[in-house]
C-alpha cells in the first residue's frame, strides 16, 4: 500500500477590484469652541449631524453638547446633552471613638453644575465606601447620606455618616480608633 499526501491551496493570484463610486457628502464632524455654537466661527458651514461642544467655563451652557439638525425646515444647533463630570473620590480618616463618624463633602466637588440635575436630594448620590484595615480582619459598614442646604458661609453639602463593626478574630466589635475610608461618589 502506497501512502499519498495531497496538499491543497488557494489560487496563485487573487485580483480584487474595488469601485469606490462617486464622491459623497462628508460624514459628521465634532467641533469645540469657547462659547455657544451660534456665536463662534467654526471655520465652515456645518452639515446636518455635526456636533459642537461649548468649552467656555463662564458660559451658562458650559459643557453643553449641540447637534446641527433641521428643525421645522430650518437648520440650527440644538442642545442634545451635557458633559457632566459627576464623580468624586476621596480617602479620609473616620474616627469611630470620638463620635465624629461622618464627613461633609460640598456638592460642588461632585457636580460641575448642580442646577443641571434639577431638584437635588440625597438619593441623587450613589456613595460607595470601603475601609482599609491593617489588622487583616474584616470591617463591615453601612452609610447614611443627607443633603445639607447652604447656610451662611457653608455651601450645600453631602453629609455621609458611617456605621461600622470590625471582626477582632472572635466577634464583631466597634472599631477602636480611626480607620481610612475610601469614598467614591457618582450622581444617578
């Protein structure tokens, strides 16, 4: 019996011809500028679906995102969204032995423009907190959030109160001193 090996392969040459067709309209572009899109020269006439972002911090529409669209037969810039950098992170010491088991964080640290959210209350904030431990034992915690209105020289603040128990190897006990809390806040 004779064994044979048959090797199969593709053709030696493949010709691919691509017809790009006629030149069409360009796609959408993203522009940025210091001011509202109607008051800034972007250097050309915008096309439908072009996008513009206002980067002027003093503008009442700072970080607004606009899209050029047809509205009732007229092409114009329309606000479609806003860039909202609404996250905040902090490491802070919480001392459970002195009854100061809370921290105040100004809402302006969390939101670039609190008025953009509308009616703001504590339920608008998703707060995550974890505690560091050097003992190697677990810390179980819970938090309570309250929105404290501005008063006098104090700005509007989010008060976060911490409650914790620490495992000491045999039982759950109150923490015996300060613990470092890693806090992460986002707006929902």
